[in-house]
């Protein structure tokens, strides 16, 4: 079995790790205790899941040719994309809100 960089399973690794970061990071945003660490915690959990999957591949738990460094790279990229999205979203939302408020003030239009 070839381990191509653009194989379907690389996209799956990337998307699953990204989804774990986004889901866990978003859930931790509601916890005052973990809010400051939410992106780091979500990335560690995502990469731990990816590492566990690769370890099970190496043990041939699934029909696999073993662990793959390319899968690990896809896991890392997915975690980084998810982390970037979690970091950027509040900043984008705030900028959009400020822009909308300035527009309303300029036109004298206020939501009731």
C-alpha cells in the first residue's frame, strides 16, 4: 500500500485532528478554569488521539501497513489549522462587530 502525501487518509487525519481541536477548544471556552489554556489542551488531546491511532496501526490492530510519519504530519497540520481557527475567530468576530457598530453610528441606524 502506497503512502502518498495526497492520499485520502491524509485528509481524514487532517480533518479529524482539526475537528477535535475545534470541538474541544470551543467546549473549553465555557470553562473559566481552562479558558486560557483551551487551545493548548485541545491540540494536545488531538495529537494524542493521532499518536494513539498510529500506535494501533503499528500494532496492526486495523488492516494497515503500520505507522506513518506522513499521517503524523497530517495530524500536526490539522491541529495547527484548528488552533489557528480558534485563535482567529474571536478576533474576526470582534472586528466585524466594531465595523457594524461604526456603520450604525455613521448612519444613525440603531437596532431596537
